[in-house]
């Protein structure tokens, strides 16, 4: 009977340890997903800025060709 109690306590401790690890990984995933969203947003902003710069550059080239 005592052996069974030890096994039950060991199983409980392992379950608690596993649950703590699961919660840690869940939090880590949430942080990674947030960071991914931030980077995606930053990337979209940079793409937009690049497109604007390219458009301005094309306009300047056209203007320079007209003036020359």
C-alpha cells in the first residue's frame, strides 16, 4: 500500500512539473507570436516606405529627363 502511495505521489509531482512546463511553453509561444506580429507590421511599414521612395525616385528621374 505504501508503494502505491509513493507511485501516486511521484505521478502527481510529474503531472505538476509537466503542467508548469506546458504553461511556460504556452507563455513563450504567446510572446513569440506577439513578436512575429510586431515584425510583420514593421515589415509592412518598411515595404510601404520603399514603395513611396521608389515612386518618388521614378518621378525625379522623369523630371530630370524632361529638364535635360
